[in-house]
């Protein structure tokens, strides 16, 4: 910590991003670069095209090809962000922890709950912070629903339906198309990590769970491409969650029924496509949903468009900076992501 003319100047959190695919390029690097609490010091990618793109976008950032090159620089870093396939998460996070670095792990957290327990224990023993990038907690529609429930606008919530569906029969074009379930693959591991996390955040711990999975991909022995999960929360709310990347017609993003009102929202949050198109979080239009995409609150015959909360992915890193400086909690307690993984494992055991 430095002082300048009587004012406290806090040194930026020196950060490395591992991986420069969708996760590193679209989410982590732009959010970190836009936050003055951080410096984006290192990007790790061995792909020549991605390396060139990273150097173009972040000319002051060092681009290295391997994690070994990264950890050789660990004395000049504070934080490592893992935007890599889930099969790599445990080993890379364990290496970062062993080097005394704080860690952000993309979801899905790890491939097994045992690995999650181990990483949480290692981080605690090493005195470093470990968190998981459950960014969908800062979707505009989720923040809006959270507000409506908190205000009592729906009365007593009885049924929660949540969907991530789209029409992409050609696949993702990345590791998601080929990763086995044992490698953290499958749409239940990938999108289920978001939808189950959101449900638990809204309605609390899970008492009972049930699920179905199906594979409609080109490999008959491949991981699931479609999943359904039903959760009965200890609070009494029933969550029904759908995940499908091959849906020629999609259902509502949220359909929530309460004792006094309902809330229905169509379409996915716009922050990911905005970031992918090059919009920065400092843009006044960032996170603002057009009125055509607003959800409707009320009862049949009396439905009212409801202005959404702004989408707020930057809050993840803002809260993380506060936590790393001892000024607040982590944006995501890793135990909560472990609870999500436990729910996924329970569903898979009986699906």
C-alpha cells in the first residue's frame, strides 16, 4: 500500500487469466481490464491466433503459452483466473494455491465434489481466497426476480421454472462438444451449474432432487445435450430447470408463480453478446435491457411490463477486490458451488 499527498493509494491486484477462449476473452479479461482495482498482467494461451488476438486487445499484457510459464512469474502476481475446461480446474487451482495465489475458477467448479472439498481445504490451509465465477447471479433478469421476490410482489412463491435453451444443433465449437461427463462435460454440468445455483440463491437448500438427461449429439456415447432437474427446496418451493442447446423453439427464461402474482421473462441476458461484440462495462448502455425484452408481472388479464435491474457482471470483480483487501465477503463462497455440484451428482446418480 502506498500513500500520495495524504491519500491512500491501493496497489492494483496483479492478475493472470489462463485461457483465452469464450471464458477468458469474452468474460474475464474485459471485466478485469475495466476495473481499476486490477491490472491484467498475464494471459496464458498456446493457440497462435488467440495469442495474437490477446496481444492486440491488451498490448500491455504479457502473453505466455503455458501454465508453467505463468507460475514462473508467480512472485509478481496476486490472482489467477481459470477460464479453462473443467478437467483442468483442480490441477491448475491446486498449483496456484501452492504458489500462494488467490484463485477464481470458472464454473463448473471441478469435476467431482471430492475435488471441491480438497481445493477448499487447501486454500484455507494456504491462507488464500478461492471463489467460483457464478456470473449468472448478476444477470439482469435474475437480479430483477430477486428484487421482486424480496419486495413480496409475487406473494408466496410456489413454483419456479427456469430455462437455458437455444437452437445450436452444430454445437458450441469448443471443449463442450467433446468433453465426457467424467471430464466435467455435459449440459447438466455446464448450464446446470448456473441454473441450480440461481435456484438455491433464491429459495435455499435442496431437500429432494430428481433429474433426466438425454444425448442428441453425434456421438451416441457422448455427454448429455439436454437435461431437466426438479428441486424441492426446504422452503417448500419447487424449482423446475431445463437445459437444452438443441431446442428449435425455446420456452420462457423464467416462469414464476406465487400466491398473488406471476412473473414471466423471455430471452437470455444480454451481457455476454454485448461483451463478445466489444462493448465495455464502462459503456452507458452496458447491462441495459431494451423494453421489448422486459418481463411481465401480474395475473392473466392484468400483465404489466416490469423494468429490469441493470445486468451487473462487473460486480463480481468489484466484490472480489473488496474481499481480497479484507473489506467484505467473497462474491461467491466456494462452498455454495460445492452444494451445486453435490446436487448435480445426486441428479446424475438417479437420472
